[in-house]
């Protein structure tokens, strides 16, 4: 599954569960790089969700930002298609 297809699946699921979220679009001169793909608030907790294919590799900057979010008390992680069902079971 391509990352864009997986992204659409995750966003559809979040919408169906009425979860506040935003798709972060990086890459322009006005946005910060390395921010997780989806920022969400699930049951009052901030989530930084970095989407990757089952073989995709996060950058050092993405891993740094995941660690910073966790250090700040939020949840941050890499979500892959193979882990989608267990992710849903954990948070929903």
C-alpha cells in the first residue's frame, strides 16, 4: 500500500470517529520539516502520527520530533499499514 493510500485510510478512520486532526503539509518555505504527518487529539491526548509504508524509513529529524513530543507528554509514533488494526484496538 502506498503511503498516500494509507494516509487516506487513516484520515477516513479519524473522521468516522469524530477525532480532531490536521494533515500537516510540509515542504513549503513557511512550514517546518520533520513534523508528523497527522496531528490529532485522541481522548484529550496530543498525538503526532508519522505515516510510513511497511518498509519506509523515518528521517533523523522525524525521529527527533517524535522524541520531543513524547518528552512533552504527548503520544508520537510511526504508524504503518501492518500495525493499523492494533493501533485502532489500542486507541479506540
